[in-house]
């Protein structure tokens, strides 16, 4: 995993086009290492969740180049390797298993819906949570889930007016996105097989949450870009 971390540290310290283009060889080595890791995760997770086995790692990864048009941060690159392993590939829906590797222990494993710009998706999940309150609470209040995860997301100030503000899932109805993250220390990447086992275990602990969100999103289709 050294090539990956060495490259990302270098990019973080020299986040400019000159350095990026001068270190293409290092990028290719680091990216190959990341894709190999993603493949190992596909195989391991796939032992339990076969819906992701058809994926090819390079189709699941995100570019380092940032879109800075609407950002105050004009750094041209994201110094992190990222992938979304899901039945539908790296698209936000259906939700799956998100991996971000970033030095200084900023890496994390994630699940759920991170995007909040799809209003139909937000409405569908909100309604499904309200209609299946007991099921949802049984997932997010399960002791092992609580030990490792906390449901997060961009949120409204108040419960939407079409739902009772005093219902059992009121705080979750405020959300516009619903995701969970598990932070990962740099040290765990020193042993690749151990990391794959560890990450797969955490990802599969997310599966009931992901499955609930995906049931809520049944029938949702990603908007087509024109």
C-alpha cells in the first residue's frame, strides 16, 4: 500500500497541475494498487453479497480531478482514492459500499446515500422510513450498529410539515441524505489481507442499512445527463 500513500501525500503537499503531470508514473502505480484492493474487496464482500461481483474496479473509482467551478477551494485535485462498490456500479443509487483512502487517518468506509441533490430519492426514503418506522429503528438502534455507526446527512431544521413532529423517527425525517461512515487509521493499511477482512466485515455490518435504503429507492432511476 506504500505506493498509494506515498503518492497521495505528495499530491496533498503539491496540489498543482505541474506536480500532477510530472508524477504520472507514480500515479499509475498507486492507482493500480488501489484497483487491486477494490478487486479484493469485491471478491470478499461478494462471498455474502453477490450483487456486486460483476463489477470491474476501474469502473467503480472516481477521478482525482476536482470540479472547482462552484468551490472556494480551487485546488485542482482530490488527494484521495475513492470507490463505490454497488450493484449498479459507482452511481449513487443503488447505494453500496464506499471506500475513501486518504493519508493522516482521513480514510473511511461508508454506506447509504451521500447525495442530497435528487429530490425524488429524498422524498422516497423519507416516506419509506415513516411507513416502516419499526423496521428502520430496529436497524439503526441495533447494538452492533450503534457501536460502529451513526446515521448522518444534510438536514432540514424542522420535520417536513406532512409528517408528525413527534413520531418515533422524526429526527430522521429531517434528513435529505442518509449515510454512515467508519473512520480508518493509516496503520491498518500496512497489512493488506487484514484490511480486506476488516473492511469487508464493517461493510457487511452496513448491509441491512443499505438494503433498507435500496428498498426505499425501488423504482428510482438516476437522472440522465444531457
